[in-house]
């Protein structure tokens, strides 16, 4: 199963910034053929971005800070667990909240090697069980706008970055990143996709 992951799109249809009025078409192009799309929050003022993504594949999302609410199962509050082929994906917008706190440390100088800092003496399985109510195999998160993939104690942590407002690895005004998770028979192959390469 192929899963598209994105976060921090901040789409404001009637906003002052033209580049944030609509979801860039290149995202839909990259997600063609995926079986499911996960959005890790910060939609902004409307759920229209989820409607647009659903033209490609079913969508599951969690709310970020400014996000609206909606009825149904598509948009959850702050955390959710999605199971795909026996692989449990814990979705959260801000990996720091709800606790226990995990710090996403931004490297501000090249080569921009970001990292996660975990609470002392707490193993990752215990931490994810507290955050998600059960252990998970993957943690998909957003908030930082910085793309990140790393394994910690057997758990995959994926931040797709921001497709529309990317972090410091990108030129100002440039389109950002999304992630793909290829899940087959319990094996996960993650990939960060730089959208500039598909324009």
C-alpha cells in the first residue's frame, strides 16, 4: 500500500498570499496512485484542502492549532492511530503535545541535521503508548515545516515538512516537500519527495 503524507499546508482561500490560496497541483500529481493520504495538521481556516486531496485518495487527518473541526472520521482532534497492513501509524501535529515532550531540534547551519530529543530514561514504545494510547510502528508528525525521517528504537518518525511553506533547507518562496510510505507485508519504506523536482 502506498501512503502519501503531508502537513502544514496553511491554505487560506481568501487570504492575502496568492501562493496559499489553493493546494499546489504538483502535490496531486505526486500523490497520483497512492491508496491513502495522511495530513498531519495545520490546514488553517478551512477543510477544503482535505476535499481537494480526496479527489486523489481517501484522507485521514489530525488537527493542528488553527484548524477547524468537522463531523465524521476524516479529521480527528490532536492524535489518531491508523492501521495499514498491520502497521500502526500514530498521527500527531506537534510531537511535543500532548506529552510526554519530545523536542524537535532544528539545526540552523548546513548540513541541517535535525534531531529528536526524548525524555530521559523513557523508551520510545512507552512514550508512544502514552501519546497514542497504544504502541505504534510509525509516528507521523508536522508543525516544524522541516522534513525528517529517522528510526528510534525500532519506531519510524516521519515529518513530511511543509508542501507550501518549507523550512530552512529550501530557498525562500520555493515549494516544499511531502512524504511517501510504501508499506508491504509489514515492511515500511519511507521517502521524502522534494516537490520542486516534479514541477
